[in-house]
C-alpha cells in the first residue's frame, strides 16, 4: 500500500477530528500519515492522535487490526521514544509505519466490496476468500494477532453469506462458533454424517477448531491473548481459510 496524504487545517486539533474526516479509510490514512510526519521530524497534534486511536480501539475488530504499538501507546510522546530508537532513518520509519497499517487499511477498503457481494457466494470464494487468506498469511509474520482476526472475519463472513443465500437473514446465533454451527446445520452436514463415523468425527474436529478460533478471537479483542508466534498465526489462518473454502464449495454444490 502506498502512503497517501490527507491534509486538514491544523485548527482541527480536537476530538472532533473523527467526525471531520469522512470514511474510515480516510481516518486510518490520516492517522498513518500523522505518525509518519511525527516520526520524520514533523509536527502532529497529540489530541488528534488520541481521538483517532480511541476511535479504532473502541471496535474489537479494528482494535485487533491496529498495529500492536498503536494499541500500546496512548500518546505521541511514547510513540516517539519507541520509533526513534527502533529505526535510525526517516525512510525506515516511513516504510515500517505504512506496512504496519496495511492490514487495517486493506480490511476497511474491502468492506464495501464484500457488502455488495453478499448474495454471490461463488464470486466471494473466487475473488475474496483466497485473496484475504493470502493477505492474512503474509501479515502473520509482522502482525500475528491481526492476521488471525482477518482470517476469523473471513470465516464468519463466509458463513453469513451462506446463511443469507438460504434465506436465513436474522440469525439467532452470535459469535463465530454460533454462526458456524447454524451454517453446517443449514447445509445438512450433521444429518448426512450421522451414520458415517469418520465424517462425524471430522465434523466434530472442525467444530472444536472453530470453537478455539472463537475463544482466541475474544482474547485478541480484549487484549488478553498470550504471545502468538507467526507460525501459530499461519496455522490458525490456514484453518480458517480451509474451513471457509470448504463450506462455500459445499454450498455451491447444494
């Protein structure tokens, strides 16, 4: 992702900065470029940083996709002490900040496209699932928690699309595990496997995996997750991507 610049008057240095920037994509770009300017000997308003950071931090999904250091640092002064010792050159600092914000920016940029394609499961699978899966695997090296969150969003969206295609609009279930269970029920997978022990065991194992992903997602959202390695993140991303792809393929055949 190339860094973009959004210029606002410096008089906008208050908490209402969130309302004065239209759209979450622009908000995250403004936050990103504010940090780039501050890290390269420029000026930035601490109140603007706090307002935008708090805005994205308030939502569990965008909180998990924020750079880990943004979640940790509540003001620009702490960020400066972090960045000036981490990278000696301006170019390194700019590259690092842009890469760290890429996961959140790409998620926000993709949201309208996913919304437009809710009734097209095949297109979602071909154009979006594998692309998001690949992106999450790439991000796992730099942002393991964010990569897992992106993969869980992918799996949850896939289940929701299958349910909506079957006319189940107002699901009574909440959370990834509940939506997943309703999805496999709508596809008659449990009934079909009732007399086939190997298939039944595989479905039980998949349910356990999804339950684990759901619990891990809660820990990431609340900031209570333990240190997650890139290798562990890639495993979780592959699990979520494989299940999402499998469910979509079954839904298309049915």
